[in-house]
């Protein structure tokens, strides 16, 4: 089949690579669509997306329109005479005209077991919600947001140790084979479409940096899931005075709180090589890896060697739902 591939990040590039590596001879990548080059790095130099870099290395024509709503862009796509368009984390809305242009329409590789998480950040939202399973869905695209018929699904367990980064990597392994299988079934006319049940859908909005601020008045298990979900981006953080402290890893504390009767959210109960134990609304959280402002991420045991005074018991971290800064130290009667 003549295939147009549309995608932008590394997750998409891995699926394009699978199509290029497939030895069946059934896939002819006639063009690649990807987001325009973006500023990146300290110098803010314009940088091509991983998909563009891969396409260029294989001498595949690359298109980077700002929108596909323009009639000229739609004509360019029509002239490619594609049998199908494969979309993986592209980042642009496909209008109805585009969806209907290829012979077999457009299919999407979505990093969720639809209809569970529809939207831009299904990987992070699954971890944040405490899900124990996710997967990849190959979907026939329609005008809705991830509402099209499902053509193939592959399941993946979410382990208690999984972060947004590790789960991304797991799904990037199971997605490409599912895509190749679906394309073969479409070519042979054996694919079976299954409608989604909208009653089980949830929206997975794009992750914002503002969300990464930890609210210690939430339960410990909620905060633990958020920390894992937002690793490696945007990375959960708390505040201490005027400093921002990024929290890379934490786990639920299974130890009793040493007879402390204080219920102040964000209160540091203990600080040792095992971690920094912090009071939450329900239970305690043990921070095991953090990053001080302007420094590298380090295990807590390394941080305490030089900055133990920052995390002495009685210190109060961060914000609560009233939006005010916590005091550095808990007041005593």
C-alpha cells in the first residue's frame, strides 16, 4: 500500500522505523507529515522532530504545514494518491476532507486502551489515575476526538514502579507490531472494526507545568501516582521558601509516624538515607530522589550529606489547597 505517515515525537518515529524495517515489501512510504521545526536546547536552535530526522535519513519527502485546513495543503495530500494515512502523535487536527482522502482513510496509533483515555496525554493520565492496565489501540479515525472504531488493541500492565517515561517505552514496543498487523489485515480485507462505548471514556488533557506543583493536602497515594506520572516531564515539584524542589521519585511510607500528632500537610517527619518522610492528608510519603534548584537530580542520601539542614524534621514544605505558601517551620503552641 502507498502510505502517508504523520507523526512528530520519538514515539511516532519508532512506528515509522517499524514500517521502514518491515521486510514484507507491502509498505511504500510516499510522504511524511510532521510538525514544523521548533526551538530547542539552550541556544533555542530550530530542531527537526524525530520523525523528520528519520524520514530525511531515508530520503522520504517531508511536509510540515501549519494546518491541514487549507485547500492547497489538501490538494497536495490528494496528489500523493495514498491508500492509507498512518497517524501517530502528529499534533495537528485532521479535517474531514483529509480523513476521507486516502482510499482506506486514516488510522491512528493511540497510547491507551480506548475508550479509557482519549486526548493528548493518555500515558501520564493512566498512571496519575492509579490504573493497573493500559495499552495501545489502532483506531480508524473520524471527526471526533479519539472516538473512531477500534481495529486492534494490545494490553500492557502498569507496574507500581512505572513512570511516564518507562510506560512510554513499554507502549512504544507493543505499538509497532500492532500497527503492522492492522495494515496487513486492511490490505487483505480481513480487519474487524469495533465501536467504542462512550460511557467508559475519559478525557486526558495535555500535561501543564502548573499541574506539577504538589499539594500536600492530598492523600499520599494520589501524590505518589502524580510523581510517577510526571517523570520525566514536567517533573513534580514542591517549594521550600523561595526555592523549587523537583521530586523525581517517592513511595508510600509503610512505617508509623513515630508518635507525631501533627496533621500539618507537608510537614517533614523524618530525614535519613532512606528518604525524606512527609506528612500528607492521608498517610506519609517518602521522597527518595530529588533535585534542588540549579543542581542535578540525586538520591536523598546524597543531598543530605551537604544540605541536611533544609530538610530537618519540623520543616513544612510547599502549598496546600488554600493556595498559600506553607511556613518553613511548624508553629509550636
